[in-house]
C-alpha cells in the first residue's frame, strides 16, 4: 500500500505541474471555446505522406525499425539539410530519428550534462526544456527575451553573464515559440562566439525552420552553418509542425558523430525506436517540392495577418511575429495586468482560449502582461475567434 497523502514524485520534478497546454485545452473543451491555445493544426498534411503511411502499415513495416531510424528517412533528412541550409550530414552516423523534437532535446541534455552543469536558454522557453534540464540534474541559466516595438530582443551583457565555467550547453530555439522571434545573423554570431569561448555545445530546436515569414528581418539560419559551429552543434527538428502531423512524433538530430552517438546512447533507453511505419512517410514528405514549403509559409502568413488584424481591432497591443504558429499580444490596453487571470477568464468572457506566456519565464514579471495565440487553424476557426474577441 502506498501512502496517498505522500508526494511520490522525485523532488527535482515537483516544480513541474500539468503542462499549461493540457490545462487550457481541457478548459476549451469544457467551455466550448475556440482553442487558440495549443499549437496544433486542424487540417492534415500532404496527401502523399498520408498515403505512404497507410501503404507502410499495410505493407508489413510494423516492427521495430533500426535504432537510428529507417535508412530512407535518414537519407531524406540529409538531402533536406543540404538543399535548404547547405549543411552536409552523413545519414550513417550523423543523423538519428527520435520520438519528436521533444525526445531529441531530452536525449541531448541527458547525454551531455553532468549533474550541476549549466544550460543557457532564452526565456520564455518551450515547456519541456526546464523539465528536461531538471531531470538531468543540470541547472538552467535563463536569458530574458524582452518585448519592444520591433519585436523581441535580449541584452548582450545578460547573455554573456549567463555563461561561465560550468556552461555545457546553449539550448536555442529559432524561430522561437512563444514569441515568434527569428534570431538574426548578428545575434547568432554572438551566441556562437560565446560557445567557442566557453567550449559549449549548441542544441538547437528548429521545428519552425520553414515558418519564417517574408517580412522577417532575416531568413532562418541554423547556427550550425556559422564558422566552427557544425562541430559543436546538435541540430534538432521534426515533422510535426512542417507537415501538420503533430501526433506522429517523428523528429531527428543532425550533428557530428561524437555528439550524435552520445545522444543515441541515451535515446536507445528512452524509447529505443518509435512510429516505424510513419518514418518512411515522413521521408516522402521531406521530398516535397520547394513549392510545398512556400505555400505552407504563405498560408500561415495570411492567417497570421488576419488574426493580428482581429486582435488589434479587439484592443490588444499585438507584438511582432516573424515566424512560427504564434503571435503574442499585450493585454494592458484591455485593462489586463496578469496573463494567467486573463486567460482563465477569457473563455467565460468571449469563448476563446489563449495561453499566458508568463509560465514560460523564470522571471515572473517579464511576461506577465503577454498572452499567446495560435493561428495554425482553419480560416473559419480564425474568423469565429475574431468575431468572439470583438465582444471584449
Ligand atoms: C511543438 C514544439 C516542439 C515539439 O515537437 P515534437 O516533434 O512534437 O516533439 C518542440 N519545440 C518547440 C519550440 C515546439 O513548438
């Protein structure tokens, strides 16, 4: 018998409750609200990908795939990295397939950090980062992204101060969720220089690599493409966002052999392998012509513009989104002071669900007045949300 009153959870995980997305999505269902909280698309990805998955399931590819991933997916990832970013990775030893970007990030941190090592990351951060760092017994060193007129930026002095003798990793997400920021070549160069100086590894979350809008300050640039960085970078992406299949959980890691084999050693004991028949289907999707990626971006950019119009008309001060599925907005003009209170009340007030960004900061004041909306939804869903938000 266990003692029901005792918290059975290890101390290092106790600060992490239910993810805000589960909480807000449940609230959306309970109140019949339009859910612009969680960032999942409500339409399916390319038909050729779906057909390839069905064919693989019916074609007997339902057993454990090879540990590093099926060869055709590793080859497709390699070709994609070369075609889009000019980066060469050998499918045999420099690329592994993971259970989404989430497992790739967790495996990288667990593989590379000793207890007490430090991980520099920009806040607000994707919610799995802090938990994965804590599971490794590592320590996060946040650098705050602050909203200003032109979007979001960081203080270079604060970035430098976050590095020290215990720095092992920099965890970098660009294009950045939840802010929609795309790191500029100058910012990436600053980060790269500090990685060199402190002999740190960059672990990059590039799941929105194909969602940089045409009015962004700069196109997407993997930090691995900067001089000297390929040797010290684990570049992570996944199929979920680019091919509208977030439930498939197929991700990958590209990097030099020593770093990739370290991540694989951990990964094999987390999940070993996943989603065998879906892996060849993602290979088919990655081979889509450039027109797929352009149309995907243009579609999301149009949705972003429409939602921003609606949010502005409803009274929000909309912050600039250069990429991703998301736009953030300041609630101050609507009399809001606390994003959590605001988002908990929003379903009752107008039947829309958004996510408070303050839960993604260590600095509780930095994002208190900012909330995030997802625009990766069908046009009619966005229109309905706009109509409802106009009641505010
Ligand atoms: C959605 C998301 C992920 C998760 O990717 P999966 O492939 O579903 O694990 C990771 N990082 C960011 C920034 C995301 O928005």
